[in-house]
């Protein structure tokens, strides 16, 4: 079981650590980063699962029309 995740410079998330329990509930106002946490987890899952993410020009495609550059904050 994953017990802690750390996310840095992904979408709206700058630098966070989240301790995970067997049941973890994400609650917050709109635009507080809940969906960004799940997108980060999906991205990690795709990378670790061997899902091909590279497009024709070498860019990482997470979803149709969404590249890794779109998700990483500058």
C-alpha cells in the first residue's frame, strides 16, 4: 500500500505531501487541487504501467490533446 505521496510542480500543485490511510477522503473547495492530485496519480500509474505516452514529435501525451507540458507548472 502506498502510504505517502509527494507532488511537486504539477498543474496547480507546487509542493505537497499527502499521508494516505486505508481510507483517505479528499474534501475541499473548487479549484483547491483535488483533481490535480488524481491526475498526478493517473500519470504516475501510466508511466509505471508501461503505457506508451510519447507522441509523434516526442512529446508526452497524457490524454487526447493534453501533453505533460500542459500539466507541469512553470
